[in-house]
C-alpha cells in the first residue's frame, strides 16, 4: 500500500503517474527485484498507468514466457477490466483471472496485488472514463435545471400580483447562483488577465459553466498556473453554489 501511495503521490494525470512510476522504479527495492526477474514489468505498467481504454484481449502465456508485446497487452487489459466493474478490487480480480501471467505474478508476490488494487483506485478516480459519466450527467442536470428555472420564472412573471412572492423567490435564487458563480470565476482567474476573466464570466452568464467544468474534468485538465484551484475543485464549488441558491426559495 505504501508503494502504491508513492506511485500516486501528486499524480493526478496519466503523464504524472508515468513520470512518478519511473522515479519510484529507481528507488523501490521491490520493483527493482521484480524488474530483474521480469524485464518487461515496466512495459506492462505504463499502459496501465496511462488509463486509456482498449479492447480487452486475454493473454494466456505463462509468467516466464511473456514477451514485451504481450506485457503491453496485459497492461492495457487492466483498464478494460476496471471499466467493466464498479469496484477497483473487482476489476483487478477480473484482470488476474483473464491473464495467466498476472495470476502467477500475484501468487509469487502478494504485495503486487495490494499495490495494483490501490493504484487502480487512483486510476479510476482520475481517468476520464471514470469520471466522465458522473460529471457529464451532472452538467446535463445543471443545464436542464437552469432551463426549467427560467420557464418557471416567466410563468410567475406573467402571473401578476398573485405570483409576486414566487417570482421574487425564483429571481433571488437565480441571481444568487449566477452572482456567486461570477465571484468564484473572478477569484479563480484574477491573475489570468481581463480577457480570460471576461470569457469565463460569459460562460457563467450563458449558463454553460457546468458543461465547461465537466469537460475540463473529463479530459483530465490540470490546475493552471496562477489559479486558485484545479478543475475538480472549481466544479465542486460551483455545484455547492447551485445547491445553496436552490434552497433560497424555501427560506423565503
């Protein structure tokens, strides 16, 4: 588990995970011994750490007979197995069953199983396909919610004096949501220049802030220089703002 923690330390994207693996490989005695007996082990780990989806093709070759090409295929198979299961541990188990060399490797080196499970949790968390469904669904719901708010607001607006209280409550909710998101955008991009801030503000005002945040998270975008937080923090903060704004009509 400690080895997996070292591999995932400050490694939020595929590039940083691979770079971190190369660094840990030079320092870890366990990995060094494994590489001496299995020279292809790093070739297997790289496609696994990349986290890209590939077609799943079982490899039935024994551990001592695995070629570099087969090692790369085994590494790619891990991602497909993780994608097919809800839990990282279940995905690793499916990977172990599917690839004979992996099963033999885990039987000889029990620590490798623990490392891969913990490593897989980090891969699923940061991979685009792991978060894509959740962030996309959230973005669609946010845009749909904004659209329904505008429709309801228009209905209250046309309702005359009888709907005045409901209209004001809905208007306060919508204004608070947009206003707080604008404040968040200005704080996030205050060192990025006026043009950048205006572009981000336009995204908020047009109602496309949630899809834009979801897109950045899904492609694994990292925190930019001179910004307050990373895309995931920005997405989470804006969702909290939306939840807070939604509760205003109930308070009023």
